[in-house]
C-alpha cells in the first residue's frame, strides 16, 4: 500500500479519511484556494511521481465546485507524473443527465465523463449510478460499486414478516427485486411519470402492499418529491408504514421537512457516500468506506473488483464482470 496516494476534495473529507483508515494509509493533503476572480486553484501536497493516485470527491452541493475541484486535482496529479490516476466519485450527480428527452438539451453525464478523461483520469470508481447507461459514457475503465449488500445488512436479524420492498419506479424495479431477494421478501414498484425536477406523478403500484410494511428502495433521495408521492399511493392502497432506504441520501431543498415528520415514515437508512444531513440526526448511516477501500486495494493489486459482489448483485459480480 506504500505506493498508493489518496487525496480528498473539500466536500466530504470524512469519507476520504475513513477510506484511508481502512486501507492503512495516510490521507494526503490538498491546498484549495480561490483567486479574487472566483477561480479555484489546487495544489497536491504529496509526491505523486510514479505512484497510484486516488482522488476522492462525490459530486454533491456545491456540485459545480466539487466537479471543478476534481478536474483540477486530476490535472495536478497528471502534471506531477502519477503512474495511474483514479477518480473516486461515490456519487456521480450528473448521471441523471443521461439522455436527450427534450429539444436542444445537454447530456451532462456524457460531457462530465469526457471532462474527467481530458483532465487526467485513467479510471473511475463510483457507486450506484442513477442510470446504468452512464457507464458507457466513459472511454476509460469504470468500476461500478453497489451498496445493496451494505443496506441489506441493516435488516439482518429483523422480523420482516408482511414486509415488501417497493421501488418508486419501474426503471429501478430490477435493483429492488435483487434487494428483495437478499432479504427474502416480495417486491412491488410504482409507475412514475416525471413532470419536472421536483414534481412527479405515480399512477399505480404494481404488486401487493395492502396491510404490509414497505421498505422503499431508491438509488438517491434528493428533494423527496417522488418519495412523498409514493407514500401517498402506498397509504391509499393500505400500506401501514414505510422504511426509506437509499444509497445517496442527499436530502436537498425541502426533503428534510417533507420526510422527517411524515406519519408513514418509521425509519430512514442511507450510506455515507454523501455527507449526512446535519439537521436530521435520526437518519441511520451505513458506511461504504470499507467497500471503497477494498475496491481501491483490488484495483491497485490488479485483482477483480466485480467479485466483491458475488451473491449480492449479478449486474456487478462475476462471471459477467471481470474488472
């Protein structure tokens, strides 16, 4: 591990420190400053020459600063003659911009992928992309981790009688089905139409939820609009309560106000892929630092990363993947 150098951006240094602790390496320093014209400048404060460099930064608010810090750190590492540079992006926010669904609209997910490569990334390590096709936007290797195992561990030993996993939309139903298999319970899914960034309509729920408790699984919860809409439909169909489980608990905008005191919500579980909401301490956070650390160790040693998920998620595990 002596040839591994890990740097962190400014938005989530706690996760970077936990990853380094699990790896048994020191988190190297980064000096980030801002010129009077508001331009950012980055200086890496550790030797990178012929080292295996990992730069950790989820893209969370302030998202544009987080992205620019990552690009500048990648450029600095490349200029410092790093042997290999991996962009570790626990939350790739631009994955939501993955298709042309309106005239003259940008596809941010692909553009940001190109920017990362241009800046100097040789590899990307990320988790639970909002859209699987974003993986294909990159011209460099991508290791795509899943938090399904980490989240399912939270429920081990619990009595899940009369409990069902519910996906807010049919697009996430495959992942929800895999999560339900890990827990040994049935699955249901909402039929969702998005009207705007913060307005959705769930027309129906496919599956039996009457008289049952729901574990609502979503890849991310941002402003909470989809979740509130889903909770309303679940209650109408006779669901008695809900537990929210998500990889990326962003809880932006009105999310905390919408969800914290909602009468249907019994518990909220997320991971530390993004910073936890400071105004909602009751949220239960499962750490993915050990998972990222093990993936980094395997990348460094030329070992399989996908085998981490054997028996957890076939989309990530062997034999389909060999990264």
